[in-house]
C-alpha cells in the first residue's frame, strides 16, 4: 500500500448529492478547487485524491478517500494534517464531516515510535511479570500548591501505592511552582519511597511550552531529575511529541495528555475522532496517551475507546506500543468497569478519586490499588472491601460506576 487512506463520516446539506460531496472532499484536499482551473496540468493527476468507497451510515455517509503518497512531504506532520484534516471541515455544502481514521503507508512513517512503550514502562515499574494495570495520580489541586506541598502530596500518593504521578495540564513553570524547585523536591520524596519500599514511581513533569523551547525544557526537566515528561500534544501541536521523542538528550518516557481534544473529538458528526490522534502520537513517540474512561466524568463512546486503545497496541510497522491512560473522574468504584472493558494494559489515573478520599491521599492511593488487586484476583469489589478498609470507605463515598 502506498496511498494513505482516510475514512470520513459526512452529512451533506439537503439536496446535495453525496457522491458530489465525497468528491468535493477528495478534490479540496488534493488538486481541485470549487471550479475547473486553467493552471492544472496532466502531470498533477498523479496527486489526485480518489473516493474509494461511499456508504450510507445513519443520517449521513461514510467514505474512504485515498491520497497518493507523493502528495505528502515525508515526515512533515503539519503537512500530513493539512491534507487529511484541512479545509474539508469548512465546506459549506457539507453540513458535518468527521475524520474517523487513517490507514497510513509505511513509507510515510519515518519515525521511531515510543522509546519505552508498555514493555519498557513495565520494566521500570516492575510489573512485567504480574501484568497488572498501573495506577497513576494527577496532583490536585491542578494549580495552587507550592513545590514543597506538591512534593508532600506526591509522597503520600507514592507511599500509598501509585506508580505514576503527574502534573496537571495547566501547571507548567509558573512563579508559584517553578520547575527548578518543584522537580528536585518531588524527586527527593520519591527517592525516599524507593529507599523505603524498593518501588520506582514515575513523575511526569509537564514540559508543554512553545515549539522552539520544548526540547530545551525537556532537557531541563530531566537534568533536574524528572524520570518522565508530559506533553500536551493538542495545544502544543502533535509534532511537539516527535521533537521531544527524537531529542537524544531526552532519555525518559513521554506521557501525552490531550487537553482541548474535546473541542475536536467530542462531536460524533464533525471534527476529528481520537483514532487518528492515537495513530499519530504512537508513531511520533508517545509512550503513554490519554484516551478516556468508560466510567469517568468525560464524555465517551465505549466502542470508539476500545478501538482507540487497540490502535495504540496492535501491530504497526514494528513500533512499540503506547500505554493507554484512562483518566478523568476515575475512582476506585470505577476500576472494575475500566479493566473489564479496556483490559489490564492500562494506566488508571485518578486525581479527585485519590486526593478526595476521606482519609487523605495515601488512603486514596491504597484504595485504588486495592480495587486493582480485587480485579486481578477476581474477587468482587464489595467482597474485597470487607477486608480492605480504604476501599470500603472509597466505595461508601463514591459508590460504583
Ligand atoms: C483528571 C484530570 C485530567 C483529565 C483529562 O482529574 O485532571 O486532566 O483526566 O482527561 P480527576 P482526558 O481525576 O480529578 O478527574 O485526558 O481523558 O481528556
């Protein structure tokens, strides 16, 4: 296969022929425009987009459009996006259009993918044998803690049993919590946990910033001791993931958050589904990626989510897997549904669902781990909770979801 095939859902406006609409997408994104032009030559025809299929779907249609590999500048992700997800969203005769998926040929994937992947991260945490899901937390409140208090919250979560601690998306390097102070303090407390328990806990430092500074910021974070970095791939631009992944000074896994994605992915008829993002972020080198929960606070479609996670883990040109992260309103009472639906190669990440535990952060982390243990031992949550107080309190506080 040398073409990139993009699958779109679209709904034409009343009276508009769906075949015309599908062709309009293929032409707008390749060699055509709204009228015939005198500047076209026969040579450009090899760059034409083609409608490969068109089928009715609900109140709209699904079409596959193939784009010849030659239209792409190999490795230029902004340019890839301009072709498969460019002007088409604004065509006035098409009421709604959503990019559902992309099938990308190998020659357009000159990337190394995740450096660590699921396997590499499991090795760091020590869960290769058990294969248990990882538990993570987002420091809460999102912003407002100083470096010392951030480190204390991180310590409590780590001692309670989380595998991963991360900054929230709006915390970067503000004066009230500078990286140069925050990172050493958090890492010192995590080292203490390692000394006391023998467990390594990752700290994903949010290095999201302007494109010309992000590699330097990743390096700074790693020099200060960070053992993971976090990139907000949508607000930074997807290519930021590649910049950090390919920087040889960055030797730590990359946690990819997707703040702002709801503006693009949420509408089932218009925008871009999460699937193409999963494929892009995996090839660009994201070691972990938020894809959503089935029980949490964010809108989701379980069928899409299952396949999104598959896109991160199925065979793909020899690249390593990306670890899917379930996050957003997660708490111990939701753990069972997450694992039953999404499997155990999953990072279960809870902010409020840990720090909101009536007995505090450490107890919240313990409750999350107990919920995971219950699932892994196939003991119903309520039964397991009878002998695990932290879980019992969590279930009494938030119930099951
Ligand atoms: C979760 C949180 C994350 C969201 C993002 O906090 O702050 O940023 O999970 O979700 P809490 P997604 O656990 O308190 O809800 O990446 O799925 O959009």
